[in-house]
């Protein structure tokens, strides 16, 4: 007798609005490296990190 166990672990996925690009995203917010308090989407987080990385290179 096999019973299918339904995996009903509710993933808490909150929706956030990016303060930088205005897009909605789900998951963990990234903290802006420019002021360390603005929540931005992971995409912008990567973009900012790259931006800072490139500015250090110059
Ligand atoms: Zn964004």
C-alpha cells in the first residue's frame, strides 16, 4: 500500500518592489551597496556590484 505524500511545505515567497528599477521580484532582496539600506532586486544587486567592481578597477 503506497501512499503519495504531498509535499505541502509552503515556501514563504514574499513579493518585493525594487526601489531601483521598480520591478517586482520574489525572494530575498539585495541590499543596495550605494547606501546599505535600500532593498533592490537581485538583478540590480548584481548590476551594482559589477558597477562598483568596475569603478574600483579604474
Ligand atoms: Zn531592480
